[in-house]
C-alpha cells in the first residue's frame, strides 16, 4: 500500500476503499470483469470514428477529451451526436438546441 501512496499528488485523492482494491485483487478477493468497450475522442482526427461508434450498441460508455480544442464543425457534430444519443436522459432545454 505504501508503494501506491507515493504516486498520490493530493491528499484528497486518498480513499481507503480505493487503496484496498489492489490488495483485494492480489489476494484473489475481487471479482474482476472484462474491460468494456469505450468510445473515446481525444483529437480532431478521431471525430469520424467517434461518431460512427456512437451507433454501436456494444459501446456503452464514451469520453470526449478536450472538446474545446476541436474546430467548430467537429465540435458541433460531436455535441449534436452526443445530445441525440443521450436525449432520453437530458433536460428538454438542452434538446431544443440540437441541429440535425
């Protein structure tokens, strides 16, 4: 556990439960699941694949990193696609701004 703690940058990151996870895994006391498919967008060149992957039912989780760094066209496409994908969970005030 002390080995892990040397990588903590801020004491607010310390959570006793989180620190126990590696110990539980090491003792075979944890139930590990296979990794899930993630739709991840981190730069302009990935917008096309990101938008296509949003249509796949097998991908249940997504992350857009640095949306503010995309050009305005890509920003609009990604924002609209995510809003449409999540429309059942968003307030109507957000849905009124979506462009097809």
